[in-house]
C-alpha cells in the first residue's frame, strides 16, 4: 500500500456511497469487500479498488443476486451473464406466481368468497399442471370404474372429459381461476359422479331405441320458448311441441321420449363442459339442456292431456 493511496473508513464509505454502515460491515465480514488494511486504532480501511468492489456488490444485490452468487462472480467462479440467466428464470417464475396470485385475489373479490373458498382457490392455482390433471383423471376413473370402456361411446366420453387444459397461462384470467374452482368442486360431488355414470351406462346400452328427435328443431323452437318463459303445459307450449314432435305421436311414445330426454339431460353435466371450455380458452357455446328439459316437461304434459 503506497503512501499516496487514499484510504477510507467504513463511516467515510457510508457517506460516500449512501449505504448504511451496518451493510458495509456485514459485506466486509462476509468477505465480499475485505478491508485493505487497518488504522493505528484498529479501524478497517478501504482503498479505491475496495470502493469499486463495494459498488459492484451493491449493484448485484440490487439486481437480486444472493450473497453466494455475488461471491462466485467476485471470485470469477461464474460470470455475471450466467448468474443473470439463472435469475431471469427465477424472476419469470416469481412473476407467474404474482400473476396467479392477482388472478386469485380478483376472483375472491368478485365472488365475495369466504376464507375457505379463498384458500381452496389459492391451493388449486398453485398446483402443477400434472396435479390438476390428476384431479380430472381421478374423477373420470371413479365415474367409469364399473363401466367397460371397450371401443364404445364410453371411451370417447372418458377421453373427452379428460381434455382439460391443466396448464394455466402465465396470466390466467379471473374467469379461468373461477372455472377451476367450480370444476374442482363439481367433480368431487358424489351425486354428480353418479349422474354422469348413469348417463354413460345408458349410452352404452346397444338396445336403446333410436332417438327420433330432430335436435335442430329442438334448438330452433324449444330454446327460444324456454328462454321466453313459455309454460310447457300451456297451449302455446303445445304448439311449440308440435313443431318438434309429430302431433300424431301417441301418449306412450311421448312419455318414453320424455324419459329418454331426461336421462341424457343434466344441467351440471352441461356446466362441466362449459367450465372445460372456459379453462381451455374456447368461446362459450349456447346452453341447450334447459330447453331439452322444457321439452321433456312438454312431452309429459301433452301425454297426460
């Protein structure tokens, strides 16, 4: 150390850099900014190179580098670029978490959720894609545990019900978080599981009579009638029914049709597919189950008339 070298105490460094004395002392004790020497009174002294090193440590710390990473950079065990690359990945993960948290909080605020609901939403949002897929797979497995999938319709239904986009986007919308919340609650409902199983088993029955209903006619006439609040047992309801089912259809056949429609129409099943669509980012499809249930009521009313 030459006589012309300017030396600084920790207090002088603090005034020069604006850093707290305790921070400089901690970094010095950690070996990140070792003192150049000691004064006659035993105080630590630092030269211009130590000042530059201190400035580098501060920069790296402000960028979020941990003490170990800073030490590796200073010791040339790694480069700033390599450490930065690692931190970019870590920051991206943190940003995704923050976006997810924001989406959950937005949903909580919109729903006026209870503590239990907020906790459930948070847990669901934090699950990995594989863990979320497992929720759906377990539901489908429980529903179809007693069904011989084979190559029949049940196999297609099982595969379709598993097709949920379990990888939430980097910035999920409150609607997607809300849909996951509702879907997770729905698939845990034992009555819903029983209902889906009942529909699948009925669909597997090869002896079921062919469905003579014109689904296009149902959508064209029953949907607007149900939406308009037309009573299925009214004269207006009967006129709508005659546009869908031949007026000469016998009462016994009307009852059979009503039973068949009721068997394969469930608002919760339709809701399942709506939620899957919302999670997968698909545009919503027009609801139809309520109209089919209206049709079943109209069929029964006309059979009793």
